[in-house]
C-alpha cells in the first residue's frame, strides 16, 4: 500500500470536511480507499479529481456503489493535489459534512447553446431548492459560493461563466477546467454516476463556515510587447503577432528557437493582457504547423500582450496562504485550482517538495487545470480557489469562537 493510500485509509475528518487520496491503479481499490477516508464526516457531497489512466466507466461504477445516496461531482485532471501535495496518476477527493454544508448541483450539457436566460433560470431554481435545506439563516446568499467544473477543451468557458456570474449576482463563483494529463484530446466532467464531455457541473454551496474565494498569479511584467494582428477568436488561435508569424515573434522576444517551443517553454515564458489596472495571463497551449499559436483562454484582434517573468512562485504562494489565514483563520479545507503551467515551473525549478509541504500544511485538495475561473473571468497561470475555515457565527453556537 502506498503512502498516499495509507493516508486515505487512516485520515480522520476535520470539523465538517474530510480529504482523501489514492494512488491505487485499480479503480475498485481506489474508490474503496476514498470512501473509507470520507465516510466518517457524513458528507452531503463528494468532489473528486482523477487522472485519465483510470477506466472511467469502472471508476464511475465504483463511486456510485459507495456514494449512491449523495451528490458526487468531479473531473479529469492534468495532475492532482492530494493530502500529500502534488501527485500524478492518482485520484483525490473531499467531502463536505451535512452538518455544516448544504449543496445544490446541476449538469449543463451542450455548452455552445447555453444562454443568459438558461443561466438565470438555472440559478434561480438552484437557490430556491437550496433555501429549503440551508444550514444558515436567511438570506443565505452571503453564506454561499458556487463551484464550477468545465470541459477543458470545450472552448466555451467564457460563455458559460460570464452568464453564470451575472445570474449569481453577489455570490462568488470559483472553479477549474478539466484536464487530460496534457494529451489535449478528451477532458471530462462527472455528475452523479456519469462522465460527460462538452459539459459543465455547477454546485452551489451553502455553509456555516467562514470562507474566502481568491485568485492570484505570481508573475511580473517586462518591457517587450506583442500585438495580436491576425486571430481566429472562436478557436483561440493567433496567426500573427506584430504582422509576423505568431510563433516566430514569440520566439524573438524570448530568445528562443522554434524547436524549443513546447508546453514547458510556454509555461516559463508567459504572456499577459492588461485590463484596467490588472494583468491577466493568457497561456499558450501549443504551436501549430502553420506557426500559429493556440491559447487556453479567449484572445482577440488588437490585444496587446506583455512578456512576463517569474520572481518566485514559492514565496508568493506562501504569501497567499498567510493572507487567507488572516481572513478565515485556520484553514480546514482549501479547494485549489492550479494551472498546469504553474506545475511546469515547479518541476523546472525542483520546487515540488516545498510546494507540496505548503499544500499539506494548508489542507489543499485540487488539481492541475487547463484554466481557472473566478466570477466572470476565465484565467491562466493562477492559483485560484476557496479557503474554508471554521464556523464562528452566532447561529452556530457549538463552534462559536473556533
């Protein structure tokens, strides 16, 4: 039995949550270990993230066998953040206790056809249902956040989350785009017994616990700029920067050769667009045969991209945790959405052990994504998520002052 498997079996739930992970290759054994770790917290829902090596139909069958009477959502990944930190070829999960959480979830299929009217109707229905079982007094909205998992190859994240964020009003939305271990062929989300592509899962979570939704990147701007002069926005493909082949211009400002371009070099040489006072990363997914570049996020003609550099990922991530603890106190669960390009930088500079230590210390469960979402934004190269503390509200006196 692996170290992670032993942890999954032996882990005791914290106040209202439980975390789990397994590196068992057999989905029958992996699902059993996840169940043994999560069942003691009496979960109202389970959220899992898994690598694509698992036979997904068999994994689905086993999860349904163990959790057939509660809500289960999840997705495929490009790497997992388990109770031990960064892992690959594994499954991780968390459970939210029915005593401190209530949830309402929905599957959205055929993302291309999703409209703002659909979003308004969906959110209104979810809130109506959630009010009937809320663990907090009315109005419940200030004690809610929304969790989103989307097909990471759908190219529809912006459409869906913009509509949902508008419909949710003041309720924050946070989530990630599913991965497929960087094969870029098939990413899937899971909803109550089935895996789906071209789909999204939305969960509305009401909680008596303190929480903080966040999104941060650690990158700093340089002088060099690229202007998008030819683009296919629906496909997120840029043909030209500065009226020159996109790949060649990207190589020029980064002192790279064309043969150097791969997922790792894109991670280590990021670009950003400025919106207002903020810089938002626009990560490159791949170089194409015609020297165009495919991006993970929306990109349009006339956009000016700035070359970025990394002044230090580890120290910045530590700062994020310090800020979150000032906001929510001790973190009993941090649901993390971590861009695959952060993972590439971690691997390049041999930071996995130190970063895993930080994630263990702050109870992170998450995965390496093909994009991160916060409110109406679809982002790249960020660490995004929600930190959940302990209850201290007057309506929950058992945990007052925790």
